[in-house]
């Protein structure tokens, strides 16, 4: 049974299901240069379904976000070792951008990460992707560092993070 997390105009945001993985992979192929194995998608869905979300428009998948949890050094505290949510990949098809879909799936994934009691959440974003950087900043993420030649094509990334208070 599908439970809608959020509605944004004609769009719905809900948890990804195994049957959604092929369309998710197709969106990834159309929108991003980084691609993953089938197993990787399946493993993230199994690990953290609360933060693997899709956006649908008229029963067609138009966007997704997938996250995982991990332990590591804090992006905010010196010498802090914390539980973190990591946005592995997020994408919305070009023709569905600028309609609040990206914000909605990110905000809903933040709720899923918080359900797992993570101390913070982080992501990497291409420095040239100014629209995405602005969106993440609007949602409370801050640039913590620049990662030189992070992507395969040599482009730098910003590491952006948000800290949670409970």
C-alpha cells in the first residue's frame, strides 16, 4: 500500500518501492553523470526506506532522493564522532524542476533521516550547480568545505551539511 508523504500541486512524494527502482535508474541516467549498480539501489532501499523517496506526476516518476546512514567525524563538532545521514543522489527531470518537487523530496528525506536519530545530514554537490546549492542553503544546509576534483570529470564539489537538534 502506498502512503503519500506529501502533495505538492499535482505531484506526490512517497517512499520508493522495489517496483520503482527501474524508473529511478532511468531518471538517474537522464539527469546525472554518476551511475550506480542495480544492487546499490536495492541495498539503499533496504537500508533506509524512510529516506529513499520518489516524486510522481500523473502516476509517472519524475524525481527521487536516496540516502544512507553512516558513522563518522562530525561536520560541525571538533573531534565529534556522530551518526550521519548521507544524501547519495537526488534528481528531478528537467521539465519538472522549479515546481517545489526537489524541495519536497529533500524535506521529506530529512524527516526520514531524523527518524533514524542522525545528528546531521550531508551531501556533495557540484560547485557549478548553483541552483542546487541555493536550494540546499534555503533548506538549512551550509557549505562546510570544497572537495577538489571530487567528480570523475575533475570538477570540485561542495560538501554541504545540516545539523539536527532534538
